[in-house]
């Protein structure tokens, strides 16, 4: 019976990790993250009902409890104060939060925290699947076809009008994430997590072919820091490696010689994307992202006292720009595409300080276990400056890493230490 329970927990959490970063896949217009968090929450509730009590970790993270408190306050403020347009979806969002809290309490127990390692493994598997899907998107785009639109709009009818991101007529590779900003932390995680040098090359190359500045720069930051901190060079050259290198060189040479114009155009696109100084001057999107940061003092002055303290509510960070700064006035409810500014105007200065206190406090403890955590979180924090990358599955990944680290479990050494239960 015990082994059967272990199998249920491990399988459910592994599937959660694989499916949660795939919002393009949905059932009855509900994403896989929501389905999975509800299923895990129901498993926890049934367990508690059968036992007749809720078991709490005596050494619970008080900082995270404070984060939850600020979230709940902001939900209440949003429900009471915000106009109808900005409260749409607030009820379902709050239900998600409740299930997140339930799952957090359940798996934070010492005897169950180890199962979160399966979520980490699931996310890694998802990163490989979506990396391969990303290359397929590029190939389909080269022949004038949109893979995601064909599969998820025309065939499966899971998406509406848009199933793929384009910017200035160029594909922004998004895998099964739909949004390139959602794709960035997934591929970055896959790159830093994997020990396979071939997969690292594949992740890195996709990053630079993706058309996403957030992913390109985030991967670059993560790769450089990882190389500085834990880079090791092996002088041994095996026959297998020689064959792989020879084949790779031949393939690259053939592609270059037969598609010189396409290769040159792609190189120019990448150089153009990375020309940040010129982009800020000429590109509306880059200029707007910078404005989100530079407008903070003015919005703070224009804000009322409560909004400065507790924000406008989850998913409502765009309200400050729309109502106070006349930006995207006619848009529906929207969130600012920068982690820090989104956090600030969603949950206010108190929520912002409490959240990043919890984040950085746990980060400091976590990096003592393995230096690779520095590369991973530096990349995440940098990407968060360029885009709003802390989607629900990313937040749960961060929570899982912190809880595992609290139990001295290193996600980068899971193959050697665990995943043998059940």
C-alpha cells in the first residue's frame, strides 16, 4: 500500500512538471498547470480527510507565509476597489492560489518534500520536448508554415486566433509555451540543468535562433556564469565525439553553402535583436519595456496610499500604466512585461519587499549547496528584468527548489541520490 502511494505521488508530480510549462495544451480551455495543481490539491485534501487532520511543518518558512499574506490582501483589495474590467478572472485566480497553498503545505512535510524532485525532473523533460518542438517550428517556418497554428488551432482547436508569436513578421520560437517569454526560463533551465554536452549545444543554439532577446541574453548570462563557476574541460577526445564533431561540421558547411542568404539574414536578425541601445531608440516594444522601469517614481507619486502599499491585485499591474500614464488605455486587463514592475504594482511596495526577501533569503541558502544555482537564478533574475517570466509553473519550480534545498537535496545531483522510490 505504501509503495502504491509513492507511485501515485511520484507519477502525479512528474506529469505536473512535464505538462505545467505547456499552456498551449488545454482541456476545456483550462491549462495543464491548473488541472495538475487541482488534482494534487485534491489528493492532499483526501489524505487529510482520511487522517482527520492537517499536518503542518513545524519549521515552516515564515517568509513565504508572509508572501501568501500579501497576496491574499492584494486579492481582497482588487475585489473591493478595482473596476469590473480589472477584476475579471479574480475568482478563478484565487482558487488557484488556494490549491497552490494546499499543495505547498502537503509537500513541504519532511516525508513528502522529496517528491518535488519529480517536478524538477518533469520540467527538465518538458524542456527537452519543447526544445525539439522549437526546432520543428523553425523548420516549418522556413517552408512558410506555422506548426503551432496547424496543430493547436486547426487540428486540435485548443487555441483561438493566435497560436504562435511573431514580431515584425519574424517567428519568435515559443515551443508549447505559446509565449516566448514563457519559453525563455524553460530553455534556460534545461541548458543549466543538463549534464549532456550535446543537449547543452542544442539548447544554446536554439536560444540564438529563437528570435527572443530575453532567451538569448538570459542563456548567455547563465552560460557565462556557469562556465566561470563550475566549468571543467576534459582533454580526452573519444571516437564517438570525433565522429559527432565531423558530422556536425559537415552539416553546418552544407547548410551554409546551400543557404547562404538565409544564414546571413538570420545572423543579421540576431545582431539586430542584440543591438539594445539602438533598439530602445527605434523599437516601440524595447522603449516601452524601459519606460515600465523609468516611470516608477512618477506612478508612485500619483498612486494613492493603499495602492502603493499593496498594489492593484494579481494580473492588474497594467492598471497603473493605463489609468495613470495613459498607456494602452483601451486594452483589457493586462500585466506589465517585467517581473519586478509586475510584482511591484500587483502587490505594492510591501508585497514587493516581502516577496524578494523570501526569494533572496532562500537563494542565499540554496547556492551554498551547489554553485550551479548561482547560474540558474542569475539567469532567471536577469530574464525577469527583460520580461515577466515568473509564470505559475516557474514559481512552483522556484518553490520546489527552495523546499528541496531546505532538506539538503541538490537538484543537480538527483540521478545519484534519489528518484529510486516506488
